[in-house]
C-alpha cells in the first residue's frame, strides 16, 4: 500500500488529506482546507480516479475541500451519519463567509451529501473494488469523530485523525487498542506539550463564572459551535450552574444535532438534560435583552473572527464587571489571541482596550504528549509511525521521541511525499 500525503504534513496543521493506493485501487482519507484568506486545499487529486472517500470528522481542516471533489467526482463518501450532518452545517457557514474565495458552491456540497454513506463505529466496509476495508474507531475528539483503520489483505494502517485520549464531559476517551499494525499516521497538534489538570481547570472556570455573575456581570464565552459549546454547557450544568444561561447561533443547531444522535456521546441523556437549563437565543431583540442581564452567554465564533460573539463583545467590553472567557485554541493572528494577550479588540472597526475581565481556560480536545506516549507504548507489531498535523518543530521532536524512546521507526513526511507501507521502504521524492 502506498500513502501519499496531500496535506496536513510538512509542518502544516490544517488541510489534511491522505491518498492510499494499492493494486489499482485508490481511496482518500479526509480532504480539508486551510482557513486562510484565500483558503488553501490539499494537493490536487483527480476525483475520477478515486474509488472511495472517508471523512474522519467534521472540522473544516479535514472536510473544507471535500465538496471540491464533487464537481466531477461521484464516489461514495463514508463517515458517521452525525459527521456528515455537521459537515453540512460547517460548509454552509464556510460558503457564507468565504463563498467568493471557494472553488465550489452549494451544488457541490449537495452532491457530496448525496453520496454520503453512513458508517457506525466498528462496522467494516469494503472499498476500492474490495481492495480496502475501512473501520471507524472512536477518536474521542468531537461527536462522530473517528480514527480510521484501513486494511488490505496484507497491510493494516491506522490513521488517528484528531484524537483525544482523555475523557471529557461530552466524549468517551479515544479507543487506542489497534492490534498489530504496519503503520500509523498520527496527529501531533500538542506533541511535546502537557495539558493542565482538567479537573482543576474546570474548578477554576466554574468559580470564576459564579464570581462574575454574582457580581452582576455578564460572562461571554465565545466558542466553536461544534463540540466545545456542548462541553462548556456540560461543565456548567454538571458543576451546578443552571441559572441565566444563554446559547446562540450555530451552537444551538449543533447541540440539537448531537441530542438527535446522542449514541455517539459518552452519556446520551446528559446533553438533553443540560439543554433544559438553557435559554435559546435566535433574534436580535433577544440578544439585546440578554446581554444587559447578569448571566452566561455561549456564542460562536471561538476565535472571535465572526458570529454573534462579536455583537455581545461590543456590548460588554467597557464594563469591568463583565468578563470574556476564552475556552479554546487561539490561532496566531486571530482576534481571540490579541484579546487574551493584549486585552485589545476591534470594536466596530476601531482598536480598543477591553475593560471587561479576560481569562483563558484550556479545555483541549486533543491528546497531549502524555496521551501520545500512551498510544505509542500500546502499539503492537512493528509499525512505521508517520507524524503529521503539527508544527514542524513539534513533529520533528516527536520523530526523535518515537525513534529514541519508543524504539519504532518514525518519519515526518513533507507535502506530496509518498510512503510505501508493508515493505517499510524509504520515503520517495515529491
Ligand atoms: Zn478536529
Ligand atoms: Zn485537525
């Protein structure tokens, strides 16, 4: 089996895409986007050559290029049912925000969804004229998220995709017992880093929320609609915070979707129960009302680059009684990062000092180095470890760790590199 790295490698975290070929059959794992202006996609692949396509999870860095393949492609696309429904939400939003810069339109999203085939965890399916079989393992990352096991008659390859080895309120930890492997493609987002203790972070977060609300303040929690919004809701609800809790925008649509597909959650009824304590906000009239009352508002977008969070911020930033709590990853160059590091924000186009309290809490949905070490130590067989989805220095550090500390072969492929699996051959040219 040959793996060709189309993206998410060579120091890139975004635009994942891996092409697998064997005996004249070709399948594709993920086809994401890099959310830059303009967006960038994985290396080109001729859709008509593809026998099948698998989507590991809905995040745009793994799916943002998928509709592009359906301008001419008509291959089946396999994923969890709830994943494709999230893709629908996210890509629609992507088209709304970046439409003119995207090489596809609603029609191609529609064609992609039409070719969707649902696959539950541990339901094997044959692909590529029977050459490949694919099975989804829970990756613990977001609802529906999967690590992909790909088998041929000879080789077994596991693609972790984005993986979280820790239990969260929303998700069970990733399944990481894979049996004997010939290769593993492993993400490296937080390679070499260690997350703070989750319980302690939750405790501090709950304490600070109560403090601010009791002081008469509004707490804005700008979050990603998918996964993190629901995790924050569960932390608040299960931590005993129930009053004056508002949720807005795509976070509501995503929560409804997860309640409908609650079998992919750790504790199916928990989210529905938590949702009972939430006031849903849809209209501008209501937004203007709730923002002036003490309480907690959960609203996208996470990095404050768009969404209704911008409106809420513009109404609360002046008053030190209020707070903005950042609970997700802040990419360099985003308003979220400037806010946390400099307490500055653009309010209606003008750079302004934020007087509301600003604090950041780390609730990651990725493994850290301790999690990766656990995965590597549990590997069976003598697999080649292919390290991707991380900054160059982190990936290189991880190559060293795997070869020196774990004693397995490891590599960090560049963009376009091909790797022969099974023969464990050397990396081939671009
Ligand atoms: Zn992800
Ligand atoms: Zn990712």
